[in-house]
DNA sequence: TTATATTGATTGAACGTTCAATCAATAATG
DNA sequence: CATTATTGATTGAACGTTCAATCAATATAA
């Protein structure tokens, strides 16, 4: 029999190559050839492992969401339990080195746009959107009354997404992400400070 | 001679048809046939008036930016001159009926994603991004010290874009836009209230 | 007014290109 | 040897662009 355990390795290589291609060429110009070439494999392999280009695209998004979720979980385990610490942690996870890489940023934005017209991707985005809000809401609610926590969580979630979008499109993404993280924390801290007055 | 004055009318019809098609099918599935069919014209007319599909896409984005700019200017002329009034006005313009329509929202997001890999579109987006920040910054600076005004303007701009993005992808865009406008104003008002303490 | 000439807006078929998917052939493994 | 993994040439559909032909609207002439 052929080498065993290749399946997962090949799938991961193809997913990485997909993000490389999207980051470099854009979703528009990413083809099964541009992906398979980057992965050092042939075009036919994509249908073999993912059933087709569409399946690979969805798997790549799922992988990005997994990374984001894992990043958050690991950081949360390492941080303190105060609302301020946990909120900082959520922000940091959303602006972590990986997330702020041009590769992830461009891939992410491409998925966002495409998810408008593809139910499979849309469902994944909705889950992620809800997760960010829910995490923020939980920590705010430990300090603020319910309605204020809801407002703050919505505002913080939108601010994170907005900064993220603006940074991804920025001329200097690295510097922009850096500043964004600071601005988001500033907002959260002011909201928490206002709670005790 | 052929009917005169058709040029501008036809161009506008094609731009409208382009946004219809992008809203319905997505940028991905928008073709010169899907556009020209919606405009009730033949496929060749696009090259005749815009030099090609790419030219039409850019013209459509320029049109969206014009509408947003005009909307803002007209509202500004009608509103008071206090910073609070002007900031509210900026928010309202960004969440106006036209902007919040599914058609504009989906078209806008498609342009955002595409602009990452097309310099022509990217330039237009940068100008628009800078305009929103600059308008916000100007009004905040009338009440806040420079560095605080800068922070508030960045935060407000990101919040507007973020809410806009989340609403466009929402299951119920109309309700989401409505709430977003409220949340943005709430943020701005709290920032201004904090200035007098 | 009537008839003819002129204009350029508009059409749609043809063309070359690109792409995702397929599959017969081959390589590699146990 | 038997089995599976992998290749890459091939296919057919879909796309944007082009352009000769058509047509309606106007200008001009008689």
C-alpha cells in the first residue's frame, strides 16, 4: 500500500497553498492550477482530496476559523479571570501575529465577500461573528448592567471588525494592526472605567 | 443621426444594472451578459461605453462613492454647526436608506474585497476611508485635545465600518443597520460627554 | 414637404482564452 | 503482485472582447 497518514498532510498542504494563492493573487485569480502549483502537486489532487475547488475553499475557511478559535482558547487559559484581562485577551487574539499577517487578512476578507452569496461559507461566518460578540458580552456583563453590556459588546465587536478591515486594506498593514489593537483596548478600558462611576 | 444625449443615460443604466447583478449574483458570478441582460441591452454595449468590463466595474464604484459624498454634503448643509450635530450627521449619512439597501451593501463589500488586488479600485477606497476619518477627526477636535480627537476619530471610523460590514452580512440587514446607527451615536455621545469632565 | 444622405448607437455571432473537472496512465508502497 | 496515490493531458463550458452589419434618428437638399 502507499504511504499511510498522507491524507491529512496533503490536505493541510493544499489548504496552506490555497491561502498563499488567495493572498498573492486574490480569490478572483486563484485557480486549481495556481493552488496545486504552490503545493507542489498536480491539479487533479484537489478533486481527489476535497471533491473540487469549492470544497477546498470551504476547508480553508474552516481552518482559519479553527486557528482563531484555538488562539483564543489558549490565550484565555493563560490569562487571569478578571473581565478586563479577559477582554484584553479577546482583543489580542483577534490581532495576533497570525491574524495580522497579510496572508490571513487578505484570505479572510475574500471569504467575507464571497460568503454573501454562498450559504456554506455564510454559515461559518455567522458562527464566528456570533462567537466574538458572545465572548465580549460575557465579560462586559460581569461588570455592567445587562443593557449596557449588550451595547458595549456590539460596539467592541464592530470596532474590532472595522479596524481589522481597515488594516487589511491599509498601505502598511503591520503598523495599522498595531495601532488598532491599542485603540480597541483603549475603548474597552474606558467602558470599564465608566462602570464604576 | 441617432438619438442624442443617450450616452449618459445608457451609462447610468449599465451602472445600475451592474449593482443589481452584483447584489443578486455576487461579483464572482457577474458577467457582461448578466449585466447587459439586466440593462436590456446587448453585451457589446459595455465595451462601447466603458472600454470593457473592468472599466464598468470602476465606474460603478465611483458612482457609489459619489452618492455617499453627495449624501454627506447635503445633510451637512441642512444640519447645525455644533460638533455633536455634525458627528450625528456623518453617522446618519453612512447609514442612510441608500447605503443600507442590500444592493449597495453587497456591492460595496464586493468592491472592498476586490480592491485588495486591483490598484484602480484600491485608490478609490483609500480616498473614501481617509474622508470618513478626516470628517470625524475635524468635529472631535473642536471639543477634544488633539490626541484624544485622533483616537476617537479612529475608533468611530472603525466602528462605522465594522457595523456596516456586520449588517451587510446579517440575516436581517434592515434591523441590523437600524441598531448600528444607534450604537454609533451612543459611542460618539459618550465620548463628547467625557470631554467636559 | 418629401426624399435622400449621414451619423453613430446598438447588436450578436465569432474568436481565443481560461478554467474546473475528468480520467487513463503511471508511480510508489506494502 | 496488488493496491492506492498521483499525475497531467484532455474536455467542454463559460467568459470577455471584437467588429462587421444593422437600424433609427437627424440633417440636408430639392
